[in-house]
C-alpha cells in the first residue's frame, strides 16, 4: 500500500490535508479551522512515522531505510542512524500514543502505531533481529538512548505493553551505556535522562549522573530564559532540542518519586525550570514570522520544527504562560509546520525524511548528521498528546505575536526576566 493511501485508509481521506499544500481552512477563528489544525498535524506526523514503524515492526528498517549522510560526515559507524531514527521518532510520538484507546479513525491509527512500536522495541534489543540497534562501540548511542527512554516516561503504556524479556534487554542496554563518559555539554542530560528512566521503573540508578547534570545546567543558565551549552553560549536551538525538555522532565521524575540522595529540592527546581522554559517559549513564539518562517540559526538547523519542542511540551502539560494563549500557540506552530513542510523534497521517494531545513538541502548537514537524525522533528508534535476535545485544539485560532506586530495591531511589549 502506498504511503498516502495508507494515511487515507487510516484517517479518512477527507480529513487529511495535503502536507505539501496550503491550509484547508481559509480563515482564523472558527471551529472548523481549529479541527483542521489537528487533522493537519496528525496527517504530517503519520507521514513521518509510517515508513519507520511499518518497516521496523517487521525487522526491515535497516534493510529498507536508505541512508543519507552529511557531505562532512565524520566517518563514525553508519549504524548509529537507526537508533537515532527510531529513538527520536518515539520520543515525539509517545504522548499521542499514550492517549486512551477509542474507535475514531485517529484512535484506530494510534492503535496501529502502538502495536508497530511495541514490535519495533522488541527488534531493537534482540541480538538476533536484523533491526537490532547499535548500542555498543559508539558514543552517539548515549544521545539517542535518552530519546528512546524518554518515550517510556511520556508513554508508560508503551513500557507496560512490553514482554519481560524485552524489558530486561532494554535495561541491560541502557545500563551498559554508563561506559560512555559524556562531555560537559548538553550530553550530561542524556546520561541523566537514562538514570531518571531507570529510577522510574524501580531499577538501580546512578544519582551522581542526575546530580551533576542539574548542577551544571544551573551553572550554565545565562538569564532571560537562555542556557549555555557548556561554558560558552551558543545561539542555536539546543535549548529546544535537549536542554529544557530533558531538564524539566528529569525534575518531574525526581519530584514525583522524591528519592533521597542530596540536598536537592526537586519541587523547587522543577518550578524554577518550568518558569524559565515558559520564558524561553515566549522567545520561540516571537520568532515565528507572519508567514510561518523562523530564523535558520545555529547547529543542527536541519532538525526543522523540533526548534519548538518547549512550546509543545508546555501545551501538553497545560503550562503555557498567560502571555501565550492556546489558540495563539497552536496557530503559530501550525503555520511553522506548514511553511517548513511545504516542499515535497523534505521526504525521499520511499517516504523517509531527508537532510535539510525547508526541503532537501544536504549541504546544511553537520559532521554528525544523517537522515536518521532528522526524526527529532517528531518533538514538534507533543501537543497531540492532548485529546481532540481539549481546549488547545478546540479554541479558535488567534494571530501570534509577529502576525499582530506586522499588521499594526496591539501586541505585548517584551522585557527580560531575572529568574
């Protein structure tokens, strides 16, 4: 079955907007436009996820996923691409899959993807499977194992749905990655995320890796919602790709379970970092132009709309600040998705993502980039973890800050914060 035929069969052809086309709703502020936003986002996510999960669930991802490497590839094992692809995809897909089952077309699609994801997890840690992932001989595995485990925190039903053998194999692989010594950068959070996962399922965990990451992020916070990636500040989207989501979700685990291992006050730290992420979210929303474009800055710009992961996480957690109404954020994020994915060359002939920012632009790849890396874009779909009847999806769309600013409308002034 062809990819678009699959999407139509699962969701109902009339509800799937053309991913490469314009919005199906012509105006803002109507219930129909709000429903179209969710249909668009679900359709786009389906297009991204289908080739990966349909193949990996059958142990055929590594056979059928044609790799694309950056022109400046550093020569590491190409096998890292498959853990990047699957781990990153599942991290963003997880909140949506964790919704309760229902008999709607969307519900049936979630059920299909959930079943495929569970089979894919089995293959990922079975040494006899063609889709056994590269867990050893590559430091990169630490990075993408954190997205892999983060999916279980976001969707406990995925972990609960696995058989005992697969669970044991996953724990073994994750603990084995303690052999990787992370550099003093955002990588500290990858190690900490794995330990938070192990803590959450009652396994032995290493408090030092959590303690170090939290202390260093507090040291590297430079103010007004921005965090340096190490001792030097980088103007890029790593606050979105890694730092804020992982920091906040690690602290959520510590607050919920409250283990005693130092003088850290998880509830206080969580509240502080949530406020900081809200401030950073205000910056992100203001970066989206009236046309849905945003600055192509810094490292890893080929991660596309993963730049807006914090806004999606805040929406999913029902924690958007008062300055960012739900209808405004949804409209802005939908506009950015449509602008980035307007070009069909974001996907190759087999339906897999390509290297690029707003299309196939392989020269933008970094020395560590492959097309498996691109599946971090799934992090821009976190709000789909809210049910279709949630106010985020039903409230009328509102013009976002830049749209109001360039239409000569009143919009809120912007000032720095001191927390």
